[in-house]
């Protein structure tokens, strides 16, 4: 027995009187909007701008005056030299770690530039760059590149737990002045 047959004609009339005049619905079909595969021009421009910001150009010709004796270290002019000691002692734990093993100089430069850009984006104040020892090419070049970047406050050879002689701990100046110590 179907439900519509379960009602008597009086019940059907009572229902029609209670509801009132009813207009039947027209079924419209709505087709989904097709998304364009091409990015919009402003999105494309923003993507290019981010790529330019992330690709800082380090010079291979620049030779900073870094001490040859002892561990590799640097403190930017106008910054507290105590920061290098804090890096050496392991006061700062790295928020991001970049491993350069297996990369050539050009790839390493691009990765370091992208890391320094990501530090601003992720609010990472301290990073560890693992360059390894190997033939000492990256071990010698990475500090020279880091000295050139305006966001680098200080760096020091990493403690053993973060790579020792094969790594550097780098302290980053965040543009929005967000620090871990506050």
C-alpha cells in the first residue's frame, strides 16, 4: 500500500485547505562554473615577486674579513657580539634546518636565499645550515654568502648536536621584530 493511497479524500482536501495555493517548482539545472587553468595576472605577478625576493644574489667575488683562527663566526656591525656566544653555547635552537649535502655552489646559493626568505615568512629567528666538510668548498663559501645578506645578524659554527664543524647556526633579523626571547 502506497502512502498517497493511505489518505482518505477528506484528509487530502483538509491538507490542501491547510496548505493553501501551491505553485509547482520548476527544476532548473545549474551548471558548475569552469575554473580557468591560467593564473590571474595579479597572482602571477605576486608569484614572480616572491621568487625574486627568495632569490637574493650572492657575489662570489666578495671576500669578507673573517677570522681564520678558531671556529667560523660573524656578528654584523651594530649588533651585540654576545649573540655569537649564545649561538656557540646552543642557547638558540634552530627553527629550520637546511642540508646542502650533494648540492653544487649555484644550487646552494639558491637554497640559502630561499631559506632566508622563508625565515621571514615563518618567523624563524635561528636556522642551521649543514654544509658538511667534504672538499671544503661550501664550508668556505657559505659564510661569505651569509655575510652579504642584510637579514643575517650573526652566525657561528654549530655545536656538536647540530653538526659541529660541518654546520653553521645563523641568527636572523626578522622584519616585524618578532623574536623568540620576547
